[in-house]
């Protein structure tokens, strides 16, 4: 398993949470029974960059807290491991023979703002955004109420296991 974590900002506070984020990513993969030969990239960026990317990829011209760029496509909500393995051959890193799950981009400024707004630690907020994005990479969404509830329950379970409850 390869987890790439990069901080492109001048804010050093994130460095304290790198191990936590690696643990969150691993817990999400375990929860969904994904194989160990996975590659995930997580990058901490600023509001200016996330706004640019949000505009470019979603046509929304404002900063957001997190963006997910999955490499696998799941059809009709089918997220089972068999479906995953069938599609994985299109997303292999030839150097490591790992399946590239996708990229996570988190705005440190939005994370700080939301941690303050919700009255919990920055560590919990960044962990939540990471778990949220990981489930997006694994085919979950929150377009309808049932999916939103299921995704929310999974995120909270991961944060509870990690000891990062509200």
C-alpha cells in the first residue's frame, strides 16, 4: 500500500496529522475490504488552488473543503469488491503494481474554518474530510438521502474507531 501525502501550503500545522490521515485511509480501506495493493494520494492545498480546481472540474467558482478524484468508475451504485477487481486493471501503477484509487485534495483554510465552526479539533476535521473523500473514491456518494445516510454512518464509524469523535 502506498499513501502519498503532500502539503503544498506554507501552513505547517498539517504535519502533525500525517499519521492520523494514513490511519484513516487504511481504516476506510479495511472497512470496505479492499485489497492491500492500493495507492492513494492526499494533498493539502490552499483556498485559492481548491477554488481554481473546483471551477475547472465542477464549474463552481468558490473554494470548497475537499475534492475527490476517483480513478475507478462504479456503475449503478455497485461497489462490491468483485466489481472493483474487474475495473482495477485500468488503474494500475506499472511501477508498483498497485491499484490507483484516486486523489484527495483538502483545503487547509476551509478545514480550519470548519473545525472552528463545528467546535472540534482540526485533526478531527481533516480526518473527517479524508474519510469522506475516501468513501467517494470507493464509489459512495450523497446525492440521495439513503446514500447520504449510509456514507455518513461509515464516516462516523471510522472516526470513532480512530478515537476522533465530536
